[in-house]
C-alpha cells in the first residue's frame, strides 16, 4: 500500500453561524461545532483511506474562543498520522473578523477514525508522510496521544508506553 501525504487529506469547510445554531448568549452551540468538526474530519479520513470510516473517539476538544452569531467559521481537518486501521485527524477551527477579514484560531480538536469494509470490519490503510514542520510535529505527537489513550483505557500497560516514557527520562 503506497503512503500518502498528510496534505492529500486536507478538508476545508466554511460556513456562517445562523441564529438556530446559537445558545442564549448568541454563540455557536458546542455540539453544533462538534458536528461540523466530525463531518470535516470524516471527509479527511475518507480521503486518506478511500474507505468507509467511523468515528472511534474524540480525543481532545478545546473550546478556546466563543464563535458569535453571524461569524464566518472555517473548519480545517487533516490526517496527522495513520496506524494499521485507525487514523488521527487534527482539526483547526478559524473565525474571520467581520470588518478586517483577518482569521483567528478559535478552537481545535483531535478525532480518531477507523477505516472499515462494508461489513464494518477494520481494514488496513496507507501510512502518512508528513511534509511541513507542523505536520511532522503532529505526526510525532500522535503516537504519544495514542499510547496515552490506550493506557487510560486500560488497553496498554504504562510500562509499555515507550513514547510516553521517553518524555520523562
């Protein structure tokens, strides 16, 4: 199976925040943002694997900045690392200033997807080739994040988490 670049999976979705999508403070509902991130990440994972993909976990979400009614929101998703059947997708959320048009990072998230066949069984996927410095940083961190998740879930012994241990030695 031929490796693919992280950039080949890049997915960008831009939309407007409408009144029906906001909370009583007139900011985008967190759940609405999660759904937008899940859709963008799913497309990125599918672009990488060329398979049906299912969301395995939402590993990290940071709601760093409120997204007000009327904002232009851009969700960018890209596969940061591929494992045997699963892949980590890193998502950045940007908002545009209404007057200047300048973009500011509002939120970020990391999702994990698994590629499956038509019966729902996991299937092998291509490796990722990280090209930019940011892609390389996220690629390297993905293994630590995976090991941490496995240790927390009780699926890996802490003593076996070599990448995590290397941080403290």
